C-alpha cells in the first residue's frame, strides 16, 4: 500500500500535491505552546517519523514557542524533500505571559515573513496564512484588505509562494480573493463544531483546501458518548473516528492533527484506515454543534 493510500488520498494545495493527512506542529513546543519541548529528541523524532510515514504537509508558525516549532522543523527535516509543503501563519505574536496579541501592522507582517524564512531555513515560504485576530472567540467580521495587501507584496517579491487565511468568514475570503489568489482556509472545525459546513462546501466548488484546526477538540479533547460507542464498534479510538469523519466529510479537507507523542502520531495516521458507513456518518452528523 502506498503512503498516499495510507494517508487518505491527495489534494492540490497551491501548486503542490499533498497527502490529506498532514501534521500540525503546535504541540511540539513547551506547555502552553511556550518554550522548548520537555523532550527535544522526541520532538525531532516525531517530525522525522511523520515524514517517513508519508506526511508531506506540515502546519506551523513562528508564534508557536515562539520560534521553537519552526526551529525544530528546520533541525529535524532540512534539507527538505521537494514534495514537502510547509504552511505557516502570521498576524499574531506572543507576550511574555503567553497571550496571543494581534500583529497586523505593515512592519510586523514583513518582520514575521522574514522571521519564518530564517527559522525554517527557507528562501521562499510555501504557504502563508494570514491569521485574523478580530475576536478571541473565533471568526469575526472586519476588513483584512490592508494586512493581506502587505503579504501580496511579499508574494510579488518572491518571499511567499501562496497565500491562505485563518480564522476568517466567507465575507473575508471573498474580500481576499479580490487581492490575491487564496489556496487554503484554516478555521476551527470538528465533529462537534460544524459552524463552517456551508463555507467548506463553497470552497470545495472552487478547489480551495479547507484545513480544520483543533480537529480533535484542541486543548479540551472531544468527549461524546455516541462517538465513544461507535469507536468501540469499529475497533478504533474516538479520536480516530473523529478524524475519519473529517476525512470523509469533503475531499478538500486536509487534516493536521498534532501531537507530542510518537504513539499518538501513529494513532492519528492510522485513522485513515477507519472507514465509516453511511449509517455511521449519519450518526456523527447528528452530533450537536458546540
């Protein structure tokens, strides 16, 4: 069986084909997404094992650590294989207490692009997502034209290959498309947080990737009796079923579950072997939205 079959098929992200099971690097930094990992050799091993298992799409950001995950990726994986796509995010920074602060000024955005290039050891970033920070509780309306125009300039200079968006509404995606092509949208979405159903379908019609963050619930893992019961019936873990549901939800969904454990990494990859029946999907579709 090929890696692409194991990892659930492929999709075009920008101009590169990626396996639909990717890896999110956020959890590789220390507690609270701050500082160095407790076990740096294991963090390196996780990244290397992910690539060896067929992952060729990694999600990261310089505000994880800050800077730590990008430095780990560079240490573990450089020189990078030609098929690897690294997606980073800018538009935020961390204060000394670890709070997430908007960083939307022209100079902050330019500095963030160059910082990501430096820490990843790249001359050009594959994909940069502009993270909208209008609300601490998910997407909120507000113009993103000014910050995205700065990134479009960086793209024209050859520093960025493709642009994406994170934590945005459909209105903001439409606004962005008047400035530059958008190759992906990364929002909070999972089996019990389905607020983006219409957006996913709208993006799919345009062949734009949708990348759900917190696919397993994030800092508060998903707990649901129906999910747990179905997982037992399928001889899988609840998290594997939750990932399998996302995989079967729409072909433009790219998965980026993260972990700081080699064992959990393999569990996540094995989720692509879980096949849900139409009845299973109907049960899971009915789960209440948070």
